[in-house]
């Protein structure tokens, strides 16, 4: 009996220690993501210098995952993944990506995305929030989008946002207001893009409503979206 009690007690200690370690791990990667986003948004497309981009890279070099250069521009990317949480099947794979483009000595584009694996969707295997800020829209987008735009087909499990340098500071702040809960949240769920970009979701939903799209259909396509209301 004493041996059995000791084994049970030791097992409980191991489980408890593992739980504490995973909680600490979740806090660390969430803090890393918040710091990466905070520093990314200190860069401004069309204004920030190549020197500022180099400083950003040096500050987050442990998260650097890609760098591709052509003759006059370079794209540099950074990634944070929930490796241990997904490896232990505590939650699906999730990652936060941030990247920027430097061309002719200036930051011309910055982007960020938060994605979580959701293989239940037939045409897109993740739910996500994605933001790209351009100094000016590339030719294939110029004239088609507003300064704060949502090129997202209604019904998709993601929200895509495009901005240019004419977007207001408030619009920019709302566009990049990621919630990192779904990067470290135990269990499933996180199947709506409002879980990733809660403020931009509200702006997009208002735009959809103002366009005349039937909100009854919207609510059918996004069940349980009442939780997205602030």
C-alpha cells in the first residue's frame, strides 16, 4: 500500500510539473508573439528605413525563418509555432508569421498572419487572420481596394486585410490588433476569424451589413459568431 501510494504521489508530481512546464511554455511563445507584433508595427510601409528593418531583424534573429532577395528588394520572415502544444496533441498546430519587404532602402510592405490548423474546411485547411500593409498597392490591387480593405470572400474561415499608407492610424491599429489566445489555447475551437482579429472582424462585419448582404445568411455561414460581439 505504501509503495502504491508513493507511485501515485510521484505520478501526480510528474503530471503537475509537466502541466506547469507547458503553461510556462505557452506564456513564453505568447509573449514572443506579442513582442514580434509590437516591434513589427513600429515599422511603417513607405516610411521606415532599411536600417530600422535591420534593427528589427537583429532583435528577433532567433525567430528568423526566411530571407529571399532579388536585385532591388529583400523579403525577411519570422515565425513562432506552438510546437510542443501541438506535438503533445493538446491543441492543433498554430503559428504566427511576420515578414517585411525592403526595396531601394525603404520598407515597402509589412505582413502578419496567425493561423491554426482546421482540416475540417474543404478549401482552406486553417482558420486565420492575415494583414498586409503596403506603401502603395501593387498594380493588381491598385484601384480595386480602399485604404482599409477586406478582400475576404464571405463564408471563408479566415479574414484578410489590406491597407495602404493612406489608412488612418486608428484603422491600422485595429487591423493589427491580433489576439494570440488561439496560438496557445488548449483544445479545439478557434474556428472564426474574430478569434484572431476581433476588432477588424467588427469593422468587416459592419461593412458586410452596410453592403446589403443579408445578415441572416451571414449568421448561418458563421454560426455562434455572437461570441465575437465586444
